[in-house]
């Protein structure tokens, strides 16, 4: 039997709100997405491994992904 396993990054939306988007240069809605790294078996994420790329803030107007601390500035 062939066993397919690997590592998969899964994004979860952990926060929504409004912030000042530097690309739109106006107040926009954002979603904070936390990327978590999972051990996956047959393409199904099973075991959280910790680490991973961390979180990003995505502007819901222009779709630009920004550093996670951007909502705390200014
Ligand atoms: Zn924007």
C-alpha cells in the first residue's frame, strides 16, 4: 500500500477589522490569516507542527498581503 504524506500550510482567519491600508491609502477591511504548518497524510492536515510562515494581514479591498503588525501602527 502506498502511503502519501507531507507537510502542508493551512491558513486560518484569526481576526477581522478595519485598518489604514497603505496601498489603497484609505481605511479598509482586513483579515488576519495565521499560517500553520501541519503534517499531512493523504493530503489531509492531521498534526499541527508549530512554526510555519506566521501570520499576514490581507486588505479585503486590494488583496495585498501586509506584515502582521501593520494594524498596530499609527
Ligand atoms: Zn488595500
